[in-house]
């Protein structure tokens, strides 16, 4: 029997790993040897689309829609419950089209009845499908993913991308829970971010390159790979800088109160998470790194990894003299290397 596509994605994501070129080695927080702080004073709380989260780490969208994915979603949901993390499921379109597979997503809500659960659909979704996706999970928010390059490399993928922004605008207008628009690892620039803001979107997950690479994953599934597309996109560091630049241009410096950014793509540890937050993100999304721990070392190891990250974030924030995530945004950063070159070529100071 053919392995379902959802499990092929899991296997290829683990086999191919992450390049680690998400741009964070170009971002250096300026050290502060007199931080006037204490680990006791650090708060990891954050707000995304009006939701008060106890942790700035989110388990990002991965899976659902096939039997084996139910087990993965169950373990991820238990880890999310035990550590207080918000968690997104993978695209629910499979369950919208075939309700028989809905249990592989619903398990996330069943395991974590009181936690923050985010639904997920592609930008082909209509308002009514978005509402059904939310209902399926009693979701606290819905992610709409943008993945044009992935679709184009997938032989069975979409070829027509007209009307995406208008469908997003309609979902934003009608949905009764916050909408998060996310990339899946090709990044976003200020032009697209400005268009999303104009369409009313208030939460953006920039999903930059340097982590799980969906061009490489789809190429690994093709009989005639187009590997020359594996470098497509812009890094997570660049995407966050582009995003804060787009928002600052319209509403002043820093992330405006009504707007939240999520930094994702290649976040594997505390320092990358901390740098993404310092670049203006309210939260970070992690997918591939958590999947790897779960599949290699099991659920308890994943819970320990998340707890360790919380502890380490408190340590680094203490050293930086930032007691809250919002204070991290004010921390001075030096930007070097290719990220600095990109900023200069794009006129971002
Ligand atoms: C994903 N991702 C994803 N995203 C999405 O919006 N809907 C989806 O169905 C999936 N499916 C999926 C499957 C697997 C196996 C992985 C590893 C990832 C993308 C994910 O949410 C994230 O945007 C990227 O993986 C980049 O983050 P990392 O993996 O570099 O932390």
C-alpha cells in the first residue's frame, strides 16, 4: 500500500533535517553586564490575536488526516497540555473532504480540553470550510497557510493562486476566532505583509527558510526533482525584519499593539527563539525540531525539551535585562552578514 502523503511529509521532514540557515547567526544581541534583573521577575506570557498565552512557544502545524498521524497528534497534544503550549494541527482539508479522518485532528482537543488549539487550512478554503475547521476542534484560532512554491513542486499540487487574498479577507471578516496567516518555510516580505494587513489580518507567522524545507520535501517525492528550487524564499530573520519594517512604516516603531508576529522556520533551540522574539515576534513556532524529538526520543523527552527551553529563555532574558517579551523588542541587536546585506539592498535601516 502507498504511504499516505501526510506520513511521507513526516518521513521526509525527518530524513532531510534542517539547514540551520535561518539567518539567526547574523543577529547578535548587544550584551548587558548590568541588567538590573532577576530570574524571578521574568514573565514568558504573551498575547497573540487577543489570546493570553503562558508561553511564547507554539507547536506549529504538522499533521492529521491519516491513521498514523493520530498517534503523533495525541503525543504532541499531551506535551502541549503538560507544558502549557498552544498547538496547531496540520491542514484539516482532508477531514473537511472526508469526515472519517476527523478523529486524527479531534484527538488534539480531546487530549487537551482546556488548552489553546489552532486549526489549519490552506488559502483555497472558503469561509464555510474555515468555520467547519474551527468547529471540528473548538479551535481558539485558525491558521491559513500560504505555500505556493510547495504546491508548484508537488505534481498533484495547485496551479491556480488567484483570489487568495480575497478569500483571506473574507475569512478574517467572518471568523469568530483570531486568524493567523502563515508561510510554511519560504518566508514573507513587507509587500505581502502590507497586503495582508490591509485585508484585516492581525496575526502573521512569517514562516521563513532555514528550517524544514518543503521544496526539498516535495522534490524528494518527485520522480523528476527540481532541486534548483530548494533555495527558494527568504530566511526567518529576514522575514521578521521585513515584517517589523512593514508594520513600522504604517504604525510607528515596533510591533503595533493590534498586530502580532510569530517567528518560525528553523527554530531549534532557545537562542534562536530569543533572537526571533527580540526581532519583534510575540511568539515562535516550532515544528520539525519537536517532531524529531518526539519520533527519536518519545513524548517525555519532548516535554523535558520544552521545559528546558522555558528555563533557558528565563536565563537569557535575565542576561538581556528584559522582563517581558515586549521588553525584548527594545533590546539592541547588531545585524551582520547576509541578513545585513539583504536589509541594505532593500533599503531597511
Ligand atoms: C508541516 N507544516 C505545515 N504547515 C501548515 O500550515 N499546514 C500543514 O499541514 C503542515 N504540515 C507539515 C508537516 C510536517 C511533517 C512538518 C514538519 C511541517 C509546516 C510547519 O508548520 C512550519 O511552518 C515549517 O515546518 C517550518 O517550521 P520548522 O519545521 O522549521 O520549525
